[in-house]
C-alpha cells in the first residue's frame, strides 16, 4: 500500500512548480504534493549569488495570488524611475512564505524537501535514504524540464589546471574575509545576464574596469527594461514598445534587419556598437547598466574557453595571457537549457514549459488554469503550445509566432480572457484593459499594435523559412 495519496505530484518546488500549484489551488479542490531536492522552496533561488535580482519588475514574477515586494518605483540606483526588482534574498523569502503561509495551511498541500523523485510514485529522502510511495490519483507534473542551473551548482565544461582560482559569483562578496588574497585582475567567463551582473557589481564594489577581462564567446542583444514596465503611466513605452516589435516583425527582411529595427525603436540594446550580436536569451537590462558595462574594454572574443591555467586562457583559436593571480569568475552556467518542445499535456503527465516567453511564472499559472477548466489533452495543448526558446537571433521570429498564436487562442476564450485581465502576473493585460475609450492617443497606439500584429503574422513565415534554410545548410555542412 502507498504511504501517501495525492491528486497532483509536482516535481520541483521552484518558480514554475509554485506558480502552477498556486493557481491549481484557486481553481480546483485538488490535493497537491511537492517533491524537491532543496531544503526550502524556491528552486535555484536558494543557490543564487547574493547580489542577484530579477531582470524584470516584480509584478511579473512569483505566484498569482501573492504580491512579490512593494509595488513602487525605485528612487535611487540603476533602476531609478522603474518598478522595483526583488533581490534574490527577497525572492527566496517570498517562496518560503508562500509555502508556509498559503500552501501548507490550506490542508491540500504536502511538501517533501530534501527528497529525490525516483519515478512511479516513489521518492527517497536525500539525508536518510528512506523511501516512500505516493499514490497519484490524477497527474505527475514535471516542473524541472528546462534543467535550470546556476554557477554554484553546475560543472564547468572547460579544463581547470592546478593552481587556478575559479569561483562562482557567490564567492565575490566574501572577498573581504581574505584581503591579502584579493587579485590584481578579475576574469569574467560568460556573456549572459549573470556575467553582466558580475561586471556591474565589481565596478560598484570599487574594481577598476581596467582590471577586468571579460570573455564573451558571443555578444547578446538585451531588452530595454524601460519597455517592460507595468501600469498605465508606462503605456506609451510598454504598449508602444510592443507595437514597435510588431512593426519590426512585419517589415523585417531577415533576422539582422529585424534586430536593427528593434534597436532603432529602443526596444533592444547592445553593449558594443561596433559588434553585431548573434545571441538572444531575453536578458532585460537598464540603460544605466549598459553604460557601466561599456567601461570594460578588455573583451575577449575567441569563442568558448577550453582550459584555464595560472597566467593564461586557452581557446580553440589561440591563447590569452592573464595575471598570475587572476580570479576567474564562472558565469557559464546555462540558466535555461534549450530543450525540444514537447506537448505539455500527455495523459497522466504534465511537462511545464513556457507558453509565453519570457514569462515562466505566468506560463505555469495559465497552464494550471487550462488544466483545471478543459477536459481533453487536444484542447489543452491547443491553448498551451510551448514556445521554442530562441538562441541565435534567427530563432527569435519562431518564438514570436508561437507567442502570437497562443495569444490568439486565448482571445477566443472569454473565460481565459477574464482570468488573464485579473491575473497579477499578466500586467500588460490589465494595462490595456484600463485604457479609456475616450483616450484617443492610447486607442491609436492599440490600433497600431493590432494592425502591426496582423502584418507580422503575414511576414513571420518568411523569416522562419530563412532560419530553416540556414539550419539545413549548417546540417548539410
């Protein structure tokens, strides 16, 4: 006999699993059980570096029922004038509070931390080795499909010679404890948002940018945070920015032209105006952060590092000298792996993926609503088509097309529209709903958005076909 029973077994108590469970609690009377390796809820936020913060406003993150942080604008710092970004410690505390104050007191949630799910309803305590069996009445929910990793938990893919000082970003704030060992040079490995955070933090902590080497295998495009703000006061920038994106998607001749148009509209930013980025993973950044990062002039663009040794880095195409006491900072973890999309709903299993990028929490919450209100997998999958996550800029059009197709499907369901307008995690919907019919300027922006979206739908297949042709050539080579 089983030791426990539940309706939904959720593997992973991170941002995705928590958002799914929160909406399922509101929309059903189901019992939910979490199994998670961490000692506390919050997933990778338990392992993140202390100076991490959200990329986008807190309004778009967390669980739907519970506000994350104060809904106010920052008055100082690089995010000044924009809505606040919860810090990593705030996010971790938030998830702990949601579990302790909302989920567990409901009487419909069980939580097994420090436990490994073995499959077939079996789990094992990581500390004691004790095994238990859970009878799953309805479905198993995989909230770990993307394999989220952070520098402190991943294994580097390059060789590390003896005597090299390689640390994750987590170690940087502790350098005050060993002042005699502070290096003369800092080497940032990686080109993503973690590396950007490190570059900003080092300079704000007093490091001369001339003492920083930054290894950037590929430069990346970044979303301008000024174009992602919730609330009617930011309507022109946010909704106007969405209209600009649709306009670019409608008129672009190819991927390069698309990003050139987005940059001209102020939607996309890049660090080096002399280098054309080829990567896009949805990092969101302020123009103030870009200004600081541009002070780092020693940029290495020789691909991925293969080996680091005291005094040098080895690449496929050559070597680069470093200071003998250089501190290498590993920012090469893949936050979200680019895995093939699979149907979210498959019988007694749900595989959570993003159905609107870049919003994992909203996607999980909406997927739970779909699970609660529709009967068959075909309908559910038509409403929750996973978006293929872009990597190179040529894959961005495909992600936008699926985003738009999902949005159209949702617009045909009044019950979905009603939920989305009220949803805390869908800030744009509330902003649009708040526009008065008498406000001719804002209505004109909405019309421009709708007209451009229709034109974008017509042009996107051409851009996607170009990507497919390029991929076929690459495969053939």
